[in-house]
């Protein structure tokens, strides 16, 4: 991550590394560069690390870069260009490509543009895949630019929803980051992601009365996240349930499903208990593939766009401004 910041065609005014209780040589690596500052804190989570980085910097244009991800060389230049072109926006966001744990690029389907009311679209899905693709304007959204540690795994999603209710944002088609996918990442923890994301959506209920479309988008979003992370948990239960050593973990997964995806859990039990109920995961007993928005919209099917809209774990984190 740090090397990709240092390689920017537009050099950053500040580079802040937050050592969130890591056990590696984060501090030593940061000290090797005269233009990089590093602060240390007890392990408090990703949201807290991002907040600490923001509090110790002063630049107006801010990018949050997680330790596993990388910026493309023109990322800062593109972000500044887009913010200058859209002076009222609290943030601009672009696209990313997925990479594996070795840095090899993975297939990444170009997303459709985000059009219309950004809050409505965000209720359905988080189209800002990773914070690295976003550049914030502190002078516009500074008082609200805080990640909520209470939903650490989905704190970025909560922040976008909160910001877009007050300020316009703008999406562009520039590829500005590489988003690393691996089994140890927070986003791979289906139980944590389901609980955090559903709590983020639940907190939106007081704002749904503003427009009738918001209630529909909220319901769509609930189904989307429930299906995506809930079905992952059900598969894990199937895989691990026969191992007595994993029963405690399986019980914890069942508890999460009972609270956040009860219909999916009930359907799973019915398929296993009722005669003739052993149907393939993700299909209906009546036959045919499961249909509807939950089946065809996964965790991050949309990233980026071209329309400005009005409305609205890892050991360390880098902050660039």
C-alpha cells in the first residue's frame, strides 16, 4: 500500500500510517521515509484507525487506503481533478480492479453508472467497493467524516449513507485502486459482514419516510445482503456441521442467521428436515433457479459511475491527503 502512495504522479501533501496494534514492522517501514508519519494505537479496529489518521492530518483532499490495497499511479491526480470539477461534492469515487493475495489481477466486470438519487442506490447496494476508490473533501464533509466503530466491518458503508443524505457525490470511470481479495480479509467473514451490514441498514429506518422509493430500496438492500452473506453462512454450516470440534463456531453462525436471516435459516432447516426437502442451495423447492433482486445482486456488483447525484481487522491503514 505505502509504495503505491509514494509512486503517485501527483505527490501527496501528507502521508499518515496508522499502526493499529500490529505485530509486524509497520513502524520501521514508515520511518524509512522522511515524508511519512506514523502514529501508534492499541488495536481498536479499522474504523478507529481511519478516524485516527483523519484526526492527525489537515489536508482538504483525503484518501483512506487499507493495508492490503494499492492505489493506481494516477489515483490522486484523478481524484483532485474530479473534486475541482465538482466543487459542491463531499466525495468523488472511481473504480478498482480486483487482485489476489499475490497481486495478480482478477477478472473485474466494469460496472454500470450510478444514476439518480445516490441515497436510494446506496440503500440497495454499496457501489463504493473499497475506501481507496473515494477521495473526500474535508472542507465540505469534515464534521461528518467519521467511521463508526460500532459497525467496524461496514463502517465505510455507514459513512457513505450518512454523507449522501446531506451532500452531493460524484462517480467517475477512472480506475484508481487495486482491491485485494483473500480469505483473511474482513470482507471474507460472512458472519461479521452480515451482522454489521444489517445494523447499518437498520439505522436508516428513520430516513426512509422522505421518499416512497427509499422504503423499496431499503427492502431490496436487506434481501440483497441477507442472501449474499446469509447463503455463505449456510454453506459454511453445511461444511463444518459434521465436525464436532467446530460446533461452537457453527452455533455462533446459527445465532447470527436467526437474528439477521431467519427466513433463510428456516428454509435451510425445511430442506433438511421435510421429506423431499434436500434442494440445491439457492433454489426454490418448486424447481428452477431462485429469482429476484437478492439472487442477482451480490456484495459489490456496482462500483463507480458517471453521474453526480444530489441527496444525500487489517493491522494498519494509510491515509493520504
